[in-house]
C-alpha cells in the first residue's frame, strides 16, 4: 500500500511524499524512525472509492466506550487511539482516528482535536471532554458521554419507529389512490359515457380528478418536486422553521410526544453538563442548541440571559406553557438544595420513561386513524365506481 505523507524534520522543515508499507501504522513507524514528526498521513487516493463509508453514531459510541475503558485503566490517550486504529475496519473512521492521534501526539488538546469534526463530535461532546481535561477525569467522562449518546440514539430510534408506521400507511394510501384514479377508473369511464346515464356526484368528482391526473401529470410531478424542495429549503429559514417547529409541538396526538422528546433531550444535556463541571452558562446554551426546536431554543436563550442577570431558572420557566409545572417545581427544589445536576439527571430518566410511554400511546392512536383514513379513501373511490354500475343494472 502507498501512503501520502506530510512531515516536519528536526530542523522544522516540511516535507511531502509517499511511502510503501503494509499499513498506516507501519508507514507511521517508518517515518518516525527517520526522525520525522508526522503532520498528515493517508492512503494514496486510487480513484476507486467513489462513496466513502460513512461514520454512524454507533461507531462514535463504540469508539468512545473503548477509549473510556482503556484510558480508565491507565493507558495513555495516544496509545489507546493507536490500539483502536489497528482494529478499526471502517476506513473513514480509521482516517479520522489517525488524525486525532497525530494531533494528540503533536501536543494538541483532545477537545481541540475533536472540535475539528463537528459532524461527528458535537459541541456537547467537545465541552464535556474539555471539562474532563481540566479535572483529569477523561476516562469516567468518556464513559458518561457514551451513556449520554446511547440514550440519545435510543430515543431517536423509538421516535423514528413510531413515525415509520403512519409514514408507510400514508405512502400506501396515496399509492392506492393514484392507482385507482389513473388505472382502474379510466377503464370504466368509456362504459359510463356510452350508456348516457346521469352519473352521481361522487363519480363525476372522481372522473374529474382522474382526468386532471392523467392530462396534467407533469404539473402534478412539478408540484410534488416543488413541495419537497420548498420543505427542505423552508426548514433552513427562520420563518419556515418556526412554522414546522410550531406544528411539531402543537399538532394533536404527535405534539405531546414531540414536547416530551424535546424536553428530555434538553434536560438530559443540562444535567450531564452540570454534573461534569461545565459552567452553567455554557450548559444552558448547549441545552438550547440540542433541543432541536425553535421555540425551546429561544426559551433557553431567555433563561441564559435572565440567569446572567441573577434570576433563578425556576423563576424564568414558571408559567411558561412549554414547560410543565411539575418539572419547574423539580428544578426549583434542585436549585434550593444545591443539587440541580443530580435532580436534572433524575428528571431526565423520568422523562425518558415518559417519552417511551408517550410513543406507545401515540402509535396506538395513529394506527386506527390511518387505517380509517385509508378505508375512507378506498371506500369513496369504490363507491364512485359502483354507483353507476348499480344504476346501469336497473335499466331495462
């Protein structure tokens, strides 16, 4: 294998070139034996890898857990990273870990190196690592981060699973409707027209819809594409995001579940950050950023501003419709006893259970509703087909 490298010699001069080796570790050792400090090293691009393997959240959790165990047993961070690199099979992740290792060996803080990959290691991750570096508790902190990430992944997985059923049912309902209107109904239309009988209202409506879909299919396609593009673009604008986030937390059935998921995420982050020694101002800021909802982000920004002025968190949240009174009372007790971090962690555990219960309740309500909607749609189209047939059968 050929590896491209960028190194610095003992005199401080920078050199670039290639080296042949069985693996990146062997190439690294060769260059270090020659007295070079490695700045960059990577396998030479052969032009064959069009789609690099992505790094999943599970990969990040696995690496974090492995680092936690190894660092906690007294192994240096650089050695721990090197050991994981040797066993890693994902080339993309292996490259990232190698770059992190080079940065650490070059004297850079681990948190600073992690901050270069915000898509893999978010602000919460970096802040927790930074706090542990100041207290010398990197091993336990990495284990705490891994637990935090596992809970996040579990919650998101449960929400996605709950939304998968209605999404599939919606796609099936739309597909069946399009099939009936564009394939089945047109086969009956010539028969209805040839008999010259007066067609009932539902049949005329379905025939008009069928003609519109068949005659102007390109407009429907353009409209669908524009709808998707508008939705994606709208999510990136403040007005569009405000509308979508308002719908998420206020729409019937799904709204209560979405609120609990958002609150759970914010509270879990805030509790973890405070328990890890992160300053409260930075913790409040990150609690808003991870909420994933415009209105909760603005609320946490308000909390941050008011806390800076000397007010307590519970006083600011009191009476706000986005936070239930029970939660505000728990936060108040935590502030009064000086154990806000432990109270928030217990509250987040409670809300995790609430989220799970809410997801089950939401799914149980959505299933019959979606089945009913699909039944009504198919029933209306079926009725539009059968009514003229009944009329024709009564003719002499």
